[in-house]
C-alpha cells in the first residue's frame, strides 16, 4: 500500500513512464489491469507518454490497440530509445509517426565503426564471442553474452544476468567487467569527439544517436510548453534511475535539466540507490499500476456528455409522478428508426411499461383473428442498483429526481439522488440513446456515487435465457424470435463497470432457466464514483444472413472506439440533423419547444436506410396501435421528410411500393382492379385492421374503416406525387412511384359507379370523418380519387412522350390497355365532387346538409368524445364531424377551388367539427393561418401542440402521436409561414402570430437547400418568392 | 387480531343492521368486532370516536340512521358527525337491510380518474385481496363534466383516433392506474363506463341488487356544492357504503 504522500495526491497533467520493468514485467504480459487506469487518465485529459527502447508495434500490440480510439488522442509512445515519437489520433486511433530522428550516412558509418571497434577491442582482450546488432534505428548494440540461454532475459532476471555477465567478462580478462567495457566505449566516443549516447541494459552496450532524454525533450517542446503545462505537473516513472554498475540507469536519461521540478519516481529495485531527486517506492509493475490507479481516482468519473441547458431544446420531468409514468416513458423515448426504447426507469416502478421494439418486426399470436403487432424485444436498458443489499427504488426514498430529454443531442438523461432507510445517499446520473451513427446500437452510461457512505454496491441487469460469451472482450450475445415473427433477432452487448481509479469491476453471469442475470459487485468508497457502460447492438435476419455476427462486430467495433467516441459521433449526427431541419420560432418558447419536440420524434422514427418499414401511428415510442401504419404517414408525416430529408421520404414511399402486391390483392378480393392499400398495415401490407371493436360501453361494433376507408390509396398516390414534385427523382418514379400512381388510378376507375346523372360516384365509404360510415360521395374521397385519376392519366402521357421505351415496358408489365389513361381522365372529368358553385360549399357527403345540426359548444365542458356523448346512431344522423375532412381537402388541393371557397367552407365546418382525432387541430390551424384567421389559427395550434406535451388525449402512454406531430410542423410551415409548393418555385405568404417575431427554416427543393426567414418587420400581405427571403 | 371493527348501537332495531356487515368485515380483516353502546347524556359521536381511536379501529360500521329525526343526506345526526370526524374508514349500512347475512362478492367503485382517489383505495386493498371480490370500476363521463384539474388524472380521451385500438388500450391504462396506485389486483377489476351526471349515475348503480358494497372516496368536505356524489348516494343506496377519506399524506410520493 502506498503512503498518502503529497506527491501521490496531486493530479499530474503529464505522466511519462518507462515500459519494460516499470509498467510491465515483460513484453508478453497481459495488460488488462493496466488498461483501466490508463484509459481513465487519458479520457480525463492526462497526457501519457510511454518511453521504450522497443518498437512501437510492441507497445501497440501490448496495450495501445486495446484502448478505445477516443481515449488515445492523449497517448504518445517514444520508441527506439527516443528516436521516434508516435501519436494515436482520432478517428481510428492507429499509431501515427510524429517524429523520427534520421541518421545521416556518416552518422551510420560512425555508429558502426564505434560498435565494431568496441567489439574488436574486447574480443582482443578476452577472446570472448561478442556480436554487434545492427538492425536498430540510430544505434548499434554490442551483445556481451550472445548465448541462447540469455537471448531475451526478463527484467526479473537482471540481478542474475548482471552476475553472469560480470563473471564472464572478468574471467576472460576484463578485470572490472562491465564497468571497464563501458569505459572502453566512452573512450572510443570521446576520442572521436562525437555526441553519441552510451547505455547498457547489462546484456548489451548500446551506442546510439538518441536516448530517453530525446523523448523527454520532444515531450516538453511539443506537448508541455504549447499547452502551458507546468513542469511540476509532470510525473516521470521508471525502474532504473540509480546506477547499474558501470553506468547510470537507463531511466536516469529522462532526468533532463529542463525537467527540474518534475516528480521522478522509481518502482524498480534500485540496488545501488537512486539520485536524490528521485522518489524510490519500489514494487515493480504492481506498484506502478497502483500509482496510476491513485492518479486516476483523483479525476472525477464524469459521464461522457452533459445535457443541453437551453429550455427550447429539452423536456424536463421533475420528480416521479407515478400516474404519469406511461406518458413520460413515451414522450422521453429514444429511437432511431431501426429500434425504439421507452424511457422506463431502468429499475422499474409499479407503473412501468418498458418496451423496446424493432421497426418492422411484428409478432403474430397464434389464436384465430390475432392481429400482428410490433414485437417487444429485450429491454436492454434494465438495471438495478443495490446498496448494502437494498435495491434503490425511485418510488421510495428519492430526494431528487429529474429526467431530461435532450432533443438537441438525442439523449435521455436521468439525475437521481436516493436516500435509503439507513440514511445512505446515493447519486445516480445516466444517459441513454439510440445511436444515429449506427442505428443498430443502443448505448447507456450511468454513474453511481456514494455521497455520504461507503457501502457494498451491486448492479444487476437481466438478459434473456441462452446468453453466450463471445471472444475475450466480455461481449455477450443471444438470439430472440418473437412468436410468429418472420425474422430472428440477434443481440450483442458489451458492459463495463469502471471504478474511479480505472479498475474494471468483474461481471458475474448467472444463468437461469428463464433468464440470465449479470451482476457487478464493488465497494463504493465515500464520495467515489463508479460508471456502468452498456453498448448494445441488435441485428435481424431481415437485413443480414448472419445477424449474430453482425451484432457482435458492431459492438466490438464500438468497444474499440470507446463510449466517448460513440456519444460524440451520435451528438454530431444530431447536430447535422438540426442544421438541416431546424425550425426556429423566435418569441414563443412554448411553440418553439413543441415544434422541436415534433421534429425530434419524427426524425427518431425514421430510417432512411430501410425501405421495408414505415412509421407507425405511435412511432417507435410505444405499443399503441400495435405499430400499424395508416394514411397518417403519407398525409401528415411525409411532408416534413420531403422538405427536410427526401431520402427518408423516399424510403417511406418505397414501403408502399413493396406492399403493392398486398394492395392489389385487397382490391381483387373486392372484385376491383388496381391497388387498394390496407387501412392498417404491418410488415406485409396486408389488411390488419381489427374487424370488430369492443367499446367501453360493452357494445361490439364493426370497424368500418377496414372495409370502407378507401381514400388511403389516393393518399399514398398523393405522397408519391408530392415527392416527385419536390425532388424530380425520375429514377424513383420509374422504379416505383409511377406504378403506385397507375395502380391506384386503376383502382378508382374500377371503384366508381356511373349513375343516371351522367357523373361518377363513389358509394359506401368512410371519409376522414369516421363518425359517418357507409356514406356516398364523401367529398374528400371523391376529389382525391379524381386527382389520383388525373395524375395517372397525366403521368401516362408524360411517360409515353418522355420515356417511350420505359412506358412500353411498364404498360406491358401492368397490362395497361392503351385506352386506360384516357378513361381515367374521362372519369375524373365527370366525377361527382359535392361542390356547389352557388354557395361555395362542398357537401362532405351526399345528404350531409340534411342531417341534424348539433351544437358542439353546448356539450362543453366534456370528458368524452362527441360520438360517445351523442351515441352512435345520433352521431350518424348529425352533422358532427370527427376531424378535418373537407377542410383537409381544401388544404391538400387548395388551388382546385376558387378563391373564397376555402373560407366559406372553413367557417361552415369549423363549428361542426368535434376534433375527435389528434389529426384535426393542426389542419384547422394551418388553414386558419392561411386565411388569416389568427385567433382560430393560434387556438388550434396550441391544441395541436399540447396533444402529447399536455397529454390532453389521455393516451400518450401508448406512444407519441406521430401524425399529430407531423401536422404540427405542417401548420407552421404551410400555415403560419405560408409556404406554397404548388408551382415549380416555392413561395411564401406568411401569417405569423403576433408573438412570433421571427421564423427561420430551410427546405430541400429539387436538390437545392432553400433557407427562409420571415418576421419583423412584418411582410406586407402578398406573395414573396422564396428566393427573396434567402439571406 | 390486528384491530377492531367498531359497531355503535343505540338499542334500536335498525342499528343492528350494521352487525352482520361488521362481523363479516372483521373476519376478513383479522379484526375483532367491538360493539359499543353509548348512553346519553354522553355525546354518542364523541364516545364512538374516542373508542375508535383508542381501540385502533380499522373501520366503523354504523347504521346510516335509526330514526326519522335529523336526517341529512341520508345520515342521522350521529352518522353525520362520524362522517366528518372519523379517523378510519366508515361503512354506512342502510337500516332497511336488516340482519340478513352479508357477503362480499361484488364491489362497486366509482372512480373519477384522479391519483388522489386512486391512492386512497389503498385502504380498500386488504379487503379486496382477502375476498377476491369482483370490483366494478365505474367512470362517469359526459357533457357538463369538467376534466379533473389534478395532475396525472385520467379520464375518457377527448379524441379517439382509431377506436379499435384506442378503447382497449385506454381501458387497460385506466384500470392499471387504479390497480397500481390503489394496490388492487388488476384481474379483479372491470370497467363500467357510464354517460351522464356522475351523482345521478352512481346513485342509480348503488341500487342494483347484485352490489354488495359501494366504495366512495371523499375529499372530506361537505360545504354546499361539494360531495354531490356522496350526498346523493347515501340517500339512495340499498347496499352498505364504505367511505374512504383522501389522506393527503398517502396521495402521491
């Protein structure tokens, strides 16, 4: 045990040390125990310099390559007796030569001459067999005992080696042995007037151009002085500072005059003592590790990042409000489009609903009528902390508890202080994130500090049954296949618990029948911190033939890079996301935070690299809606991606392309042609809407959306067309988009009914207003179908002219008759729309105007949806509208309607709309803003913003409302900012709330990035070309 | 024995309606039944409350009224005082119930969705666990009903995007909160959602013959315009009513 001396309790900025004999006993020694403290010091900002006579490859293989890349930017190796300096810069952390002393031909000749002369002189006097070793950089070595038994003596054998060499030389006639041999060498150098360095490791006499002094001088000139590091903040460690018979120990060379005031410490045996300025502690490599650990422990064990402080960039939940726990878990969830994890407390509460889902991985229960739902997989964030055998429990004993969703950096934070029944206060800080740099990865870093106690602490985490260790780096792996799932999942996990002194706490793996428990036991000293790190990777058989190997490789690579690197690259990726998409609202913090929350969750739900999945109604933040995909994606979410990250938009539309077969099958099952997309779809695109609904009143009713809500086909086509217009991505159109447009147009052509009025009608549908089923000629459905037919015909004509060969191919493949596009145009031209030019009103469906009027305001305040209050039949007979229907149509196809129609219909439908859907308020906000009805616009904007943030639906526990979030973004961009993308050139006509002094954002439009800004001084009413707003 | 179930009797025939309920409750709660005859001139309520405190009563079971005089909100003068001052749960037994044997198979539990109400149900938990009784959680919604202002309250969602998903998950969430915060067993619970004015709806339900016990959670205030449900139910009920006061200390962390 080291004494508590002042020199040891100071933090040094630079620690330089000899390798052989000081840090390790030999070059084959395992350095696992050294790695932890050294990494801790490096990550804390301490510069470490390994000074060695050997090659850098030896040091790299023995220690440097085992350190994470991020940690090594402060590591240097001086190899070849001070002739070379290597660094290990990011990002890969491989050795990089920074400096090399290159001998001139004359210097090489002189080195050889001196070595050969020395060898000859000793041989002449002793008759011994000596050899000169030439293959060393800038030096020659005269081997005094070139016999196999002493080919590579370890440091521990030095006393014996010294005795053997001395005896060998003296018996052969060199009376003073090694001392006399060194004197001969010194004489040879002196008589030539050369500045050569003569050293000895007993076996050899070395004559060279450099020694460890050169390493120290390089360090001073290139690290210490440029960084302003004081000499007293430098610690130099070695094992040979004292004389070794004939000469000074090799480490004494490090004591250059410029280092006067530094601390020199020897851990060697130093049989002949040490210089007065050297502290001799002895103990060898074990003592060296102890010193390093003590140094590491002086540095705080901090988490690799800290949360954003700006209020607009974060959500904060203070305390633990158990009833709201499900909601908080959704709002604070972290996901990256590949997987998502709810923000359940790692140790769980009574009301925890933890969950991790992988996008597109659905489970199918075996009972008849079972609906596929997103599979819940291993909850990788689970962790229990026990202090003195008692588990810490947030429900009892929390004296401070805060969760922060850092939207800027995409990180979930937890800050928790807990006092147990014995009065022990433990502080736990943690971060969790779903990596944006490798979407297969989830990472956590948690610090545990004993604030007023010293106790035995245990960490426990549960893994599934069947865990297998892989390799030597502590990686565990296992497989999961959710019941009925098409794909298998493979997980790899690398955990590490680090003490403040850098010691790695060993894990215990306890296998059990149903699960595996991994635990770590350590003694938490008063005020000291331990850090738990978890790197998790999940891969599936969907994207890899060997998901197990892929997961292991991902984690293994991340281990090599280190947690700090993973955090840094993840936050950098989020920074890039925000640079691309951020929407700034100056003057309204509530609105700003709400819009950022929307963008954060939308980006978190999306994966541009996977075109086989789409975004479910509740994203990856909860199990609500079973992960199913609705029209929400194309109408409410897609516009955000279209204009901020078109690659994501493309991937989402490709999901619809890949599910065309199922859409064709659904249409065919109804005796129709073309593609009818499922109202709810999962991985295959087949219809997965539950056929029946059990209401809270105990009544079972059919789910009409399943069989009647057909507008989704036009919605998908609308998404395709919007993408095409925003990107002019011809390849997408040819490869996938056109086929969707043609097949949906073909569906409508077969779906319409030609009636005696000479018009085409669509009978028996449900529109966006789902309070009214089995209606005829829902305006939204009809006009969207009309639009779809027109686009089909237009695209066919365009393709025939522009891409004749492609047109011939796809016509043949889809069996498109030559007259079909013309027929689509004819049907569109004669489509019944419900528009009355006289009144300017659009009848939501045939007979709507004759329904009973209902005063929705009279039902306020209310604690139930309007259809429940009125009852099903009365609702159907009334003009109560569930959500934006005609008003949504007006927004999507604004220019189809004459001026004035928009406001007429807005004013008509607004008092009749119950907003019984989260999709409704944002559209009303948008249209009201376009019409300049600012009070209404702001009212509905606030309503939309609060859907999740205030949980005013009472159901955010099942996940955030992704479509409402997309709608909120649209309400700002297309409503308040007044962006119009109907022409080739986007234009704006803003109507900003008075409180918003400025709005800034940028859009992607046909490969250009168009920044825009609006606000005070208020733009005059009227159109502005977007380019004019460009800075 | 972990306490007493106190049964105040005033010598009237009606008062004895409390006895079978008290005996059954005592058995279920591992408590002893303690009958208490309070004679004038002592204030009966003072005597009952003194005994309840000093005998660590786990409940007071009392006939809601034994005569026609002084009845307010369905309670006689003594029961009214007990309602306001009792240190433990109260069970009011309608005098018309008589001395027939009492069973506890079905509990009716009106729940307004507030955490404070749910926390108070912890007082019911031992009884519910011991009997395994079916607990029908009644939530009354509708026009004219304000959303509870209490943070963390849950009521029927104002918006239902897709009812086929929304209602099952909301129902589960609603009952899970009751179970978790009230320390009740989720499988024992089922939801009954009613539309209308809460006091009226619950009063109607309290007359159902299959209900053995109605449990009301009360904030402890009887000023005008408050405790509408309590007032109405106590007047209308045909079954014993357990009143649990919200304990500020147990409401939340």
